[in-house]
C-alpha cells in the first residue's frame, strides 16, 4: 500500500500529475506546456528474493522519462523569451522537446546521428522540427549541434548540459518515494547521465527536507561498448541506443553521484539486454529495448551477490515500446 | 488547481494510479496484472469561449484508455480460473488485452478485420497472441470470433459485451471529477460504446455517492459512415478506425445513456477529424487520429451553438500516436 500524505515541507500541490511538484521546480509556472507529464505507476513485483519496484516512466506524453526534463526546460525557455533552440538527440529527447516546444511556439533544430531509429524520425517530421542529419555518430551530432548553435547565435538546449532538464527528472525520485518509500538500490540507465543526476538531486532534496534519513545507493547501468563510468568493453550493445553515449559531458558529476551514494556502475551486453527485454514484454511492460538494461543489470547483480536478498530495488522503465513496429 | 481530497464514501485507496479506485471495482484484488493503468493528467486549455479539459488517457500501458477495462477484466478472469479467451478487435483492444492477459498466463485469440493497421499487428505478434485474420470488416471479425469461441468452448471476452470492461472505463469519470470537478459536457468517441457507457456508469456512481448533484451531459461522437446513434451518412470517415463500428451490440444502452443525461450524438467527417488531429499534434498531444474526433465535434458544436460559451467540456484523448510511424 502506498502512503499518500508525505509532508514535503508542506509544498506539495494537489495535482495527480507532475504539477504536484511545481513548488520544487525553478520555474514560475505562469506558462506550462500542454503535454503535462504524468505521475507514473510504480508496480511491485517479487523477483526471487528481491523486491522489484518497476516505475512505468514510459507512460509520458512523448513516450519517455525525458518529458519531465523537457517540460521544465520549455517552461523556462518561455520565461526567458527564447523562441529557437538547437538539440542533438538519438530520437527520444528530440521527440520530447518537440512536443513541449512546438505548442510554446519554439522552433526546434535537431541534429541526428546517421543511425537514428527510423520510427522516431517520422514522428519528428510530423511535428515540424527542423532536422539536420549528421554523417557520423551520436558524439559527432553533439559537436555539430553546438557549432551550429554558436554560429547562428541560438540557444543550445540539449539535456546533456541544461540544468533545468535535471530539475524535471528529479521528480521521479519524489514520486517513487511517495509511492514506495525508500528503495535500497536505484538502477538508472546511464548514457548522458540525465536520469542518474536527476535521481541523485531528487533524493538529496528529500534528505534535506528531512523526508529520508539517507540516500539509496545509485547504480549506473551502461551499455557495453559505450561505457563512460565502467571500463570500456570491446563488444557493443546494439539494443541500447538511448544510452550509447561514450563521452558524456557531465562525467565528473556522474562519478560523484556514485561515490556519494556508495553506488557503482555495471555494464550489460546485447544478449543480457535482449533476455531482460523479453521478460519485460512478457510482464506486460511494453518498453523499448534500452529500458531493459536495468533488469539485465539487476539479474547480474543478484547472481554476483552485489545486490543482497531482501533488497528493495527501484527500476525506472524509461522509454515506450509502442514505437516498435 | 485540482482538489485532491474528495470523499468517495471514504473508499479511496492511497495510490497514484488506478488502484486508487479498487474499492469501487468488482474484483477481489488478490491478482492484479502488472501493467497497472495510470491516473492520467487532465489539462485545461481555453478554446475561445470554452474551457477544454483534455484528459490524456492515451498515457496507458497499452497506449489507450482500453487498458482500464482490460485490467479489470483480466483480474476477474484469473479469479474465475479462465486461461484462454477469444477477442475481436481493430487493434487497440487486442493490444490492451494482450499486455494484461499474457503475464497472467492467459492465451489470447484475436480475430482481426482485413483493414487492421499494420503497426498494431506487429506488436500483437511480438506479444504472442494467436492471430486469426478475417476476410471481411470489423463486424465480420466480431461474428467469426463469437462462432469460434462457441465452437471451441472458450470465453468470448471482447469489450463489446463484457461488463467488467465498463467497470474499468468508469474510473475515467472518477479521475476527471477529482481533477477538474464536474464538466458541463463530456464528449466520448463512440463506436462500441465502452467509453460512453463507462463514463455514464462512473458519473452515476458519483451521483449515488452524493459527490455530484447531477450528471454532466454526455455527447456521443461518431465517425461519419459508421453511425449507429446518429443518422448514417454516406461519406466514410477514414481517420477513425477505432470507432468504425456500425452495429454495436449495446446500442439500446447507449441510447439510454444519452437520453438520461440529456445528451445527444454528433458525427464527424474525415476533413474535420484531420484538422482536429493537426491541432492536437501541434498542442503536443501525440494521439492517434480516432482520438481527434472529440475536438472536431466540439468545434462543430461551438459553431452551431449547441455547446454554449463558458461551458466546461471534458475531452478524453483515447489512443496514443506513438504507433504512427
């Protein structure tokens, strides 16, 4: 049973969606984009000796947890009078920023790597973003986007660097806490680190408010071949395009998040991800493959004993599988 | 601002998802399928002189409001010890029943019309449903499914007839009331009538509990060429496959829902639906085209004056557009 009436220093608002936490966001709230992120269900499932807390954060207006960050970012852009922005993305972040920016009248340039998933592309076209295709990988798209923004005098608003994005993703920690109290471990798919850093910020704020006595241990889950926190492997994980980011700009902060929570990093392969993905689909969680890395990691850590029996483990499921056709 | 603490005869549970209303559902709750439906955001937007309350009910585990009905139906099937069922569907209902049934160990037969949207098909295959293709339309799929169920001695569990489905969809009324109080009008995309009848039941229960003094007016929105409540038009609406159901089995109940709420029926064309769909996408509401019929209907009724200025109108957005690739 969930408890509903936590204190949060008396600053919760009576909404059943992310606006519940407006009092903790660095925006005035005079303009909020119409696709308001949901409070997503957290579902407990016993996984052998472990209590799995699956947070269905793919049930968001743009189909991923990134909507939390985009919602806050766009509200802030409007407050600042900015009406044209530049992003780089493998797809989800661009889709998310597009659905929040376009109703706000903000023109969105997206720099995409050559290997972008075609299904995500057609939605971006439908939504009227300005697409810039880059003959190169995800890191090259990032470099080209920043060059373009500088040359044209436009705001670079990718979640990789923008602090408002993390203000949005921190609300996952708030919700998980209200829904299922304090987990022992939190597993975060980690490429650019915006979920990891958001969770870290959220739990730290809960600690400061006196809601929780200490932080849960954060575990960064990475894709093999694209590790930045774990040692780089040779073999590449082909099922984790959402976190295939080998050189995230906030690496030092990400390391601190692990250190300060007594956490660590784990990297998973294609077959491990695939097996976990099948399990999730069979459980009725219709997610994209990147979302499966957290379960793959949990299974490994149960085997090695790094996550002990009886632990309560939060598994955010980050991206919708409805796009898989 | 939403009010959170309604009474509901003291029977609300402290969840931030559909389990909040378990006390009002005809299931024991010992088994609940893992893909728990969300409480979806309700977003107010001023539409000229009208207050539009957009309920983002496409943010559900299977991408449509139907998950509410499937969740209750499958919980009940498990209580009854049923492990194989037969459905007919144009796609959304099958996807929804599949993600709830498969983790429960229930085998799902789906009878599909020839014109099924291919994107929905590939997900059904991925989820392990048993597909039966019917050389005919939606009504023919319905007849063939019922024949098959009878011949094989299996349960026919389509939402068209099953009463548990409506018990689930009634929770949309509960949520909308908690989020935005009592609307003057509620527009429901209406083919088989499971949303219309669910809303009717939900608001009637609120009236019985003493929460609301009278029912809002229910407006059934139909697709031109497929009308059952409105007069049948010649021209067919090609953008509303979810409600292209010309002979719904519960027609008499649907008529009563309109009569008893002083409601009526309106039918919209392809161009009207398309214009409304573009508007919704531009507002950041990534929905499938069937969902747009409610806004198309509202625009028409504003023009004709049938919905007067200053009215509060609930517009449930029923299906996700993430499938459109």
